């Protein structure tokens, strides 16, 4: 029977940050990641000022700066006349070194975190190892049952199991945690298009006929997202690929000469967008953080930021109890009490954006009550005393978290 002090299920941003912080404080931690590497397309790539500051605290800023990246300082929404972009947040007003969002392939960030964590003797990363069930004894979660890529199975016992395995988490099926779902007006199509010299850089977007487009600059290509009305995937595909190419080109005219390189519907992947959260993030021996605790909408691209902040708070509250080998319900409850208000506030903002911006465009109506009101709102948010509020919220969230002192380098 295998044992560890903390079993982290999922090697995404939340799981890898938590594991690194705990390992640096001397906690025996094992990460189970079901894939053989971190190379997966169509994942969030926004590294916000809060995470940049964390990497600086951990002594990783110089290595992170060497990763291929684009820096974005403004957040624009296509709410002007004819879907023209309007700036609603300008991060350059933030004080300090990190007044931008870094667009970095997520696999590069995860490789950096994993390489640093491997320097700690108490850290283990087990790739190609999928957690298949939670182990329970006397009402307490005591670890996981797992299966490796070559079909072997086993059990890993732990003082604490932390679910960082996203919205498909094992823990989400437990009725006592009480999953609460919110209506979401859209789904997303993901695909690639070539990038050329002279193209814009960073994060760009546009609005078309009942669709919204967002594009992430990957250097050699564009990672493209198209928001469509939820439940219309089959209907839109039936209308034909030529129709979609034309609709996307109308939303982002400067890339129209490349839409023909989208060769088949097989290249367009559907993401079922969800917005939900658990009423309880914990039970004895178990804690859920990140998307496992609260699935976020892609609006504003702040889901990763929220997950990393969850991990930082969890490490700060739990490193001591884990070193002592005893984690009580009070300890894991403190993490939810700390992080839940930020989650609720962020999801409320996203729901408002769904209702006032996304849904009108997808229904063929002007967003935010029309272009005139949208420009006035943008002016209020970027050229008044309120300018730092949207910038700070996007950069740091409603509440900034600090890592355990023992993890700082």
C-alpha cells in the first residue's frame, strides 16, 4: 500500500502550484496526472499579474520571462459601432512591475512549475496515472484508487486528498457537496488558423452575426474561439463549413484570407461552457479547489487566475496541519471561507456579462443597450477614478493571496 501526506489529483495550474508550495514547506506531496505530458491545445493561456507576482515570490520570474509570450495591457470588447472593439480595462494603470497579462502556452508554465518542484525531495509527479475513485473509511476520504497508462491499478493513501482535476472531477459526483449550476448562454468552438507578420498581437476579438470571436496569439498560429448560442452546435454545423468561414471572416475581417485553411469540421472542437460551483468544497480528508470547486466561464479569461489563488490560499492554511500529519475539517473549511466570496463575486460579474454582452450578441441584438451606452461605460471604466477597479479585478481578483513564507525564495 502506497502512502503520501497530500495527494493532489490533477496536474493543471492549481495542482502544480499547490504541490510546489507544499513541497517547499516540507510536505510530502504526490501529484497524479492522467496524461503523459502537458501538451494540450485549447487551454487557457492567460497569466495574470497575481500569478506573475507569485512566480516572482518563488524566484521563478527570470525563467518565466524567457518563455515565449505576448503581453497584453488592455481588455477590449466588441461593443462599439459595427462590433468595433472598445477598451473596458487598462492594466497599465496598475502599480508595480506586473501591469499586464502574459499570454503563455499553458504547457510551458506547467513544465516550469514541474521542473522546479522536482528539486524538492518531498515532491513526486506521476504522469499517465489517473485517479479512478476516492477511498473512504468511516466517512473520511483516505486517498484514491488509480490506474496507470499501461493498465496497472493501485491505491494511494493520503492524509489529505486535494481535487484539482477540473470540472470533470471525481469529487463533483458526491451529493453531499451540492453542485449548484447557473444558466450559461453559450458554447465555444476552438480551432487554429495561421498567423502572419503584420497581424495584431496578444489577445484580439470581434463580433459577427450571432457569434463572438476571440483569438489568442500563439506566435506561429492563432488559437481561435467562437462563442455560439448554447445548444446550436449541430444546427450550425448542418449549415455548412463555408457558411461558418464566411461568418467568422465577417467578425474578424483581417483574417478572411486564411479561413479557407480550415479544412473540415473535424478541426473545430466543441467546448460545453459551464458556470457552477459546489456549495461545500470539502469533507473530512478532501478539499476541492479551482475548476473542481467552481467551473468558470471563459469571459475575461480569469478562471486560471482564480484557480491559482485557490492553491496559494490552500497552501498557506494547510502546510502546517499537513506537516503535523493531521488535517481536520476546520482546516479545509478555512480555505473555502477564504476563497468563496471571491468566487461568488467573480461568477456574479460573469453572469452579468453573459446577460448584458454575450447573450444579446448571440441573439442578434446590440450589447449593453447599444454602442453609445457601451462607449460611455468604457469611458467611465478607463478614464475616471474608477479606472483601477476593473484593471485590479482582472489582474488580481477580488482578494490577493500570499504564499507561505517557507515557500518564498
